């Protein structure tokens, strides 16, 4: 669900921005006296670039250049199918809607839990940004702004201090400089590129996740939204002692209780782990890059078990075709059919962008290029019922009317024919959305 994070008042916003600016100046001052990167270390052959790993060239503010395999944060996004996240600085699509037609939301006024009145206010049109690294050409930082350019040429300006992955920092495996950790304050431009050489095939986590409702998802995995390599470790307490186990030594993980997991090793031994976030209630969920749907997030409450299996290395940078405009038609409640270029939720305008919605304890992130149609219930039932999403594969999915299918949806713009002014249909006026199949589909498994 790509929604903004309203702070709640101009004064609070001003104080927060002042504090952020002061913190940013302090960090810049500290960065100016710090080394550009941590001490370089030789790049082991097993950790050199492979086409499935994120690769690029980084230019720093002090004129240094690094090129090689990249991994975000302390050990997070590593592959082209992983997502770069941020918050869009402003919603430019809202300017196409007359102010009096912009959607509003009702906020109840309660006393001791009893609603005594309600008030309407403009719907928050702030939107988060999500794009797979394989869809991105360039990331450039300037002060509090981060500019992301997609392969399609579309540019997004992000607020660096709002939900931005950019400030997690980047580790780079440079062939001549060695392994370096670059603080985001040193980074000026990141150009994403195909890997120039092929190192060892990475031991990428792959398997089948089963939910507590008996639904299976198969694909590449990120345990706890982070661990994605066989060399990553799962840590917890076993018999009162801390224990760390490499994922490539694990055959399966099953939820034992809300706070513990039963880990079955490749050699057949069972180990119960508890007392740590990643093996219990604090687990942030398991990402599965299931090629049928794009990406799903199985929450810890919805998780039953995962069985690991070989899956190859995954798509390379060249396997992600450039995106393009989202096109199709909208059928309205009053029987009109409007066809042309679409902007969904006053936000998504390319077929590489995603529909985000929950179903059965699983959050789906489906690129619009995989979707054939969206059929909605009557307005009175929305927020309590379901919506039907049909994929180009022919599979039908039932979703809760939440996320991008919920009442927070700001409506759809339709640029019909050669008209420069689009038609606007509020979300309550939408009955069905039919989407054209894009000219190029999505990366194959390798």
C-alpha cells in the first residue's frame, strides 16, 4: 500500500523539518571529516559480480568512483528483483483534477469511544515510491532530494528523509578498491548497469512458503524481509544459548509457536530457536518473488512453514524491459467506457508499477503488466467485501477492499485520444478496469 505518512499539522511539520535539517547538517559535517568508505578488503571470488546481482557505478561527492556488485544497507537488497523504496515529494497528477472534485475522507469525532460527530477533510494524496532495481537506470542525490530515473526515462523526485532506502547506505565490491561501505552522505550518483563479468552463481534463497490457510507460494525468498543468501545467518536461542545457522545449512523452517521456530537442518537434525526477532513474533514477514504474481509478503501471523529448494540465480538487469505507459479502459457506474492512457489512484502510470492489496494475511505486490482486469463491488460494499483481479495468465484472485483497492484510492485519470485534459473518475464511480497487455513481459527464472 503506497500511502503517505502525514505528520498532522503545519507546526509539527515545521519542527520536524527543522530538526531533520539540523541533523542533516550535523551528519554532513561529520561526513566531511570521515573517510569516504570503510577500509577496502579484497573481493573474494565467491562474492564477485554475477548478472543476477545488483551492479553499478557510484560517484561520490568528493570525486571518487566505485564500480561493482552492490548491496543496500547492512545486508538487505541484493538482487535486481528487490525493491527500492521512497516517498514522492509531491503528487503532480492531482493538478489534473478540479479542486472541488478531489476526494475527501470522513474522520469521526469520538468521546469515550462513542462517535458524536464527523468531519470531512481532503484525502491524503502523498504517495510512496516502489520500483524494482531492474527497472531503474539512475539514482541521484542532491541535498534532501533523491531523483530516480527509470529505464523508461520517467523521473521521480523523492523526499530523502521520508521512508527512503537511499539513506541505508551501500556496500560495493569494487574490483580494484576492494569491498567498501559507502555512507549515503558521500554518494552523489548511482548508475545501475549490467554486470561486466560473471562471478560464481550466488547461493540465493529459494523455496515454497505455505500459509496457515494452506496457500503455497514458490520463488526466491527474503526471510524477515532481509535475509536472501545462503551465506546469511538465522540467529536465535537454543537451549538457552545463542546460536547462528547459515541458511544454506537449513532444509526447512516451521512456525512452532508465536515466539519460536523449528529449524530442520540439511543433515536431518531439528533445532528449536526462540528469543530473537527473526524466529518469532517480531519477524517482519517473508517476501516471495512468485513469478505468477510479482512479489508477496507472508506475515508471521500467516506463516506456517518454508521448504527450501534450488532455484538458480534469477533474472539479470537486461531481463527487465523498460516500462511504458499504463493503458486500458475504465467502465464507470453510470455505464460509460473510457479508454486510453491511465493513471491509477492518481499515482501509478506505468505497467511496471504495482497494485498492492491484501488477501488472507498475504500482501500482494503485483505489477500492473500482469493484470488483465479489476472488477469492483458496488460502492456501499467497499471496505467490507472483496474485489476480483484477473491476471493475463487467466488466474482470478479475490482481494479485500483495502490498500490500492480500498477507500483511500484517489480515483483514475484517463487520457482519451489526443486530448490533453484527462477524464477523472473518482474511485466510487469505478466499476471495472481493463488493462492492455504490455509489449514485453517479465523476467524469466534462470
